[in-house]
C-alpha cells in the first residue's frame, strides 16, 4: 500500500495563478482532510470530507476549494493564488468507524506564491 | 472549544540530557484522543503515540515516555538520554468531535546538540 500520496511535492506560483493539489489514498478511508502548516502555527484545517461527494469547511477555508468526486481522491484548488497561501499543505485520511481519530498523513506539498 | 497549547516554542539541550515537552489541552468532550507527532527536518509527520481519554496509564517506548493526567489536562512527552536524531519539531494534537479532524498545538522545536 502506498498510503497517502500528494502531488506535486513542490510548486512555485505567481500571484493570481491557479493550481490543484491532488491527494490520493489507497486504504479505503472515508474521511479526508487538507491542512496547512505555517511557521509557528501548527497545522490548521482547511477543508475536509466525510465521504465521496461531500465536503465541508474547516478553520481556514478562504481562498480554497475542494472536491471529492472519488472516494480515494481529495483535490484542493487555489483559483487565484496569493502570497498568504505560501505554506506546506498536508493531506490526511482516517477511518472513523475505528473511533480512534488516527490520521494518516501524506508527505506534504510545499507551495510558494511569489 | 477545543484547544491545544504547547507553551515551549523552542528547547535546546545537549546530547544525553533528558527533556520534557509540555502539552495542555482543552475540550468539553468526555471521549477524546491525544496524539504526539514528530516532524524531522525532512518535513514528514511521524506518528508517535495515541492515547484515549479513558486510559490514564503512562506509556514508555524505549527512550520515550508519556505522562497523561486528566486532572491537569496535560499530556507531556519525555525523551530520556536525548540524541541528535531527536532534533525535530514535535506536535501534540487532540482528536474528538464529529468532524474527525485533529486540533494541533503550535509545536515545540527541539534541538539536541552533540
């Protein structure tokens, strides 16, 4: 099993450009999450999904959109990138029926917006 | 509201010293989970431990030990005889609630010098 994978690993965007980050998991997990990590801030939840076709906002959703068309994939979109979105993005998945809240994290995507 | 506080932003020790990383949490849930993750300089998140709210037994794993005290809402992490490879950012996190996501502290950066 590959676990949770993220594409791309690094990206540099110019202000106003758009891009999509792809998260894929092969563990048949129902829940998926996108977090961002900024220096001194820990990880903060952007959006999450509790199942195929459903998404919801987290703590810092502004400027991002997400889609979960397939159970194994969770896409994070930036329509018009801003320097404030320079961050490291982590995707995670979990299997809530276990009731443990354990999350499996991807390796992260480092995004720089100039 | 749920919250995790890691008051120590940075800690620097000399190899072989013992070091304790503090974590204080807030939650109104009666069932919750606490986690510690390690983030080495390479950037990935490494799962260290999960503890549920009903199990206050301390845990030891090699040089690592965890002290969970519900009375003080703390879940502290001790590294005995620290090594240079322990240098990393350590995150404490709280899991609970219907969203299934984790609430992270801001992290403690540990530097172990030879």
